[in-house]
C-alpha cells in the first residue's frame, strides 16, 4: 500500500459557516487533510459536507475560522487564485468546444504557451484514456467519457489538490462503479490529494483512504473505511453507514473494552464497547447482518438466541433473511446461498455472533 505523508496539506481551524447569521451550516470544523491522500466527505443532504468543499474551493467564505493550504491562509483568496482542480457533478464542459479545446481553456487563462498547452492536452487525454477523442464535441461522448474529460481538465494545470463534488451522481450504476475504480486508480498513479464529496456510503467505502462522516454541520467520525464500518463511534455513524440491527438495552458491566448489555427484549449480550461507555448507561448495540451466523454455525457463539424465519430474499451471491428475534420482527441476517438450501418460512433457527461483532454505542440525546 502507498505510504501517506501525514503532514497536512490543508487545515480547517475553527471554521464555521452561516448564511443567515443564526443557523450554522458548518460548526467548529477542525480538519487536517494529508498530502496525497484520498479523503471523502460523507453525509446526508444538509450535513455541511458540500459547504465545506465549497469553502475550500473558494466559492464560499467562512464566517469564522481559517483555511490554510501548505500553511498559507486562503480563507478569502478568490477561487481562481487558489490553483485547485475542481470536478462537478454536471461536468460543466463547454458544449461548443471540442474536447481538446475544453482542456486548453484553463491553460490559456493561465497564460501557458501554445507548445506547452499542446503537450499538456496530449498528456491529460492519455491519463484518462481518451487520447483519440480530442476532436470530438462533448455531445458525441458518453456520460463516462464526459466525466473523464472533466477530470482531465481539473488535472491539466497540475494542481496539488483536486476537489470532486458528487462527480458520479448522474451516471448509471454499472458505469458509476467502473468510474469509482478508475478514479481510485488514477489517484494512486498520480499521488495528488483528492477531496471527494458524496452521500453514497458504498462509494465512500470503495474509494477512500479516510472518510469524514458529517452530521448537522459537524464531523461525527473520521477514520479509514474499515474502521468507520466496523467500529463506529456514534449511533449516527452506525446507522448511516451500511445496514445494521439495532438492539436497545442497558450496560450491566464493562471490562477490557467489552460490555455486557441487558437487552430491553430480555436476555444479555456481550459486545465491544465504544469509548466512554460505562455501567448503567443506556446503549444501542449495533450488529451488522453479515456478522450474524445461523443454524449449526451459531452453536459455539458467545451470543446465541432462538429465532423464527419470516422471509428469504435471494440476492444472487447471498440471501437476506428477515427473522423474528430478540423482540424484533425485522432482525436481518445476510448468509451464503448454500446455507439456506432447505430453508422454509416459519422454521425455527438459532442465530449467533461473536463478542467483537456487536458494538455498544451511547444513545444520542
């Protein structure tokens, strides 16, 4: 894996943003973006992620706080003087210009000589694998090709920082997934710093080296994808990232990073305790459906309960089971297809999971 320089390229320090002087869209944001990393700002609509990106791009000005790039305060520097590459969801290509002329435009604005412009256009088209399409018009390209042109235009003046605002939002599922891998591969080859905004959890998990999960103008957690998914710090992160079963209860005891929880529905589970969890506290135990095993596989598990199978949905590579268990009628398990060859609705099954498969999280106030 490529090593990452931990020296911050970008730093948000105490940044806040309000449009009406009352409601804060971004609240007390402190965020370091490392040189050469791929970081994704993830969150629902209105969470502050896009406003954060727009402040970094220079299209919005912070109400309070500072934004620095390589130690230089750029909080009030115009966007065109920041030297940042930007890729938008709608491509923002000039429809009356050829692909090559679209790429030339930012170079001409910067006063780059013609010979160097031609060389950079050739190199940029080669990077995004469109070297034979320079003379086409944008309307003659597919959605994926247009997005590659937009990406090439963001890279052509050799910025150290590239921002992407929902760049794949208008593509169909198959093309979107292919472009995810292409952008990730491009980042690894070029070693630039990519800041990516999306509300798509799967996209963030697939592409990022770190994810900053936004909620109500704040970062709830920032960590690598696997840590975000498997070890969420808050109930919001657990519920926003992927699917999970939510079991309510009270902590009976905490020891060695593990919590014993008495469930409201009866019974006890032992699970991983999020930082700060204490005995007597009300918690939500987050349990991913793919971490639950059934039938014979559940026999040796420390957490084991009886359940009734209510529904089976075939997904090709797995089946999604809806069970009645632990006082819930929608307890979900994802299991390999071969394990359920003889499953039938209404049958009694045993479910189980390991201590580290569940995580006790403080209930949000």
